[in-house]
C-alpha cells in the first residue's frame, strides 16, 4: 500500500474504527492517458474512488470496467446512469445499496447527477456520494442544496462526499456544502491544495467533505506520494485528484444529522443501481 508521512494506510483499528482512503477524481471521460490515470489511482491505494466525468456514452460500462480492472478496483455504481459521477471501490468495501440520481436540468445546460452508495468497511458504515456540480452559478447553488438533502436521505451514520464543485472555497455553492459538512483540506491539509489545472494549478474546485464524527487524518492532492509521478498527474486528466484518509467510527445504524435549515425539498429523478 502507498505510504506517506501524515497519511496513514487503510485498515481497522483495535476499537473497530476504519481508516478509509477516499480518492476524488475528475477523469475527463478518460480522454487523456488512460495508463497514467490507472497508475495514479492505484498508487493512491484508495478504498473508495469518487469519479467525475466518467465515460457515459457508447460502451461506457466497458470503459468503466477496464479502468476499474486496471486500477485493481471494482465498479460500484454511476457513470452513464448519472451523467458522469461514478463510484469504484476495493473488495474491502461491502456494498449495501446504491442509488443513481439525475438532477433537475436547466434547458441548454448539461444534465447532472449524483452517484450514491452505502457501504460497510469492517464495522464502520458509510454513505458515499460523488458529484459534479453545474458551471452555472444559480443551478450550481441549487444542486449544492440537493446534495445535502440526498446525503441525509442515505440514512447512514457517517458519510463522505467527493466531487468537482466548479466553485472555489469562497464561492456560495462551495460555502453551502462546507457549512454543513467538514471540508477535508481545511480540516487537515496534506499534499497539494490546488486541483485545476495540472500544469499550472491555481484553484481548488475539487474537494472531499465528511459528516460530523468522521475524523480527517489528511486531505489534498497526492504530490510526492510514493508511486505517484508528476508526469502521470499531468497526463491523466485536466484535473488533479484529491486523496483523503479518514477515520470512520465503528457501528451506527441510524442516520446522521445534517443542518438543512435553508433547504427546500425538491423532486429528484432516481434510478436504483
């Protein structure tokens, strides 16, 4: 497994909590160097990979399976069924259920969606959501609210979100998510901060968030991680990945509490995976 100062390897602790590595990665529909992409993912040794811009058109399932196989992972859900977000995992994660969600679409803008799952890693139970929010400010802000609603609806005791927010930390959509969840980089910065673009990174628009009770042990772009080559990071996609190590408490059957005071219920188009 990949090792790096300040970022522990995945595993289970004596009291039953799980150390979980989560990688969030916009892979630009695998239009770049696919071998480099697989090498980056594999070197990060993630338990869960939250993909954005997964292949979603002709033979997208085969492309997703090839990526999973090349990185030593398995396909969980999402891709063409969510307009891009996808979840991959190792066999360590026992998948309880999945749900693919299509969001209300503004005419003239791209369809967006969420890939979601509830998984068990040892005695820890975790809700998982991969997202890619809109380029349009108002639609993006509404999708940030829908993200929080969907996360609460997973009814898992703890949860993690990874995604391309198309917004910087000072933006209102990013702040809406970070106001209810823990921003991994802000809580425990590790590695690099900026995710776009790989050649000259100057903005943080990709992030990993967690619900209360999940401890962030380190989170950031995996520069310098053994096995992760800078040439591969630059060749794999037009975004840099975000890797987080999390400590997820054992047990828990009920749902987690999220502050949804400013959110109004909306109707989502749901497709169960």
